[in-house]
C-alpha cells in the first residue's frame, strides 16, 4: 500500500492549511510502558512492600478520586507478573519523569 504524504492528504481533504498537533509526551501510551519498565527495574524489597531506593523524601499528597482510581488501575496492571506496585509509586514515577524532562 502506498503511503500518502502530508501534502497529498491536505489536497484530498481540500485543506487550506496544515498545522501540527502537539501531544504532550505523558499522554502517549509508550510513555506509560517505559514508566512501568523503569519502575519495575528500580523496585527493591527487603521483606515488605517493594520500594524505590533512590526515593528518600516521603510526603502526603492529595488526589481526586478519579485520579487515584486511575493510578490504582495502573498499579494493578503493572503488578501483574512482577513486583507489587502501589498507586503512590506510580504517581511518584510520573512526577519524577515529568520533572526530569522539565529540568533538561
């Protein structure tokens, strides 16, 4: 199957102009796949719930119910076939990655 160019698609759709649609990196599913792999690699256990060694600061953070439910679903998915992951660990990993990207 021949691949259509952006110009050809624009012509077919009779577009007057083309503009790129920017998607923030944290909305893209591969970002979550990479996050899962990264978190699983960093988890270590000495008998209790696995934890990430390099994370030394512990703080309470409030979440909406919807956000917490989403984080819990991700944690459940990420825990299958590997170490147990908590919703807080998922949230911490997302924050770490977003901050790291912003500091570059």
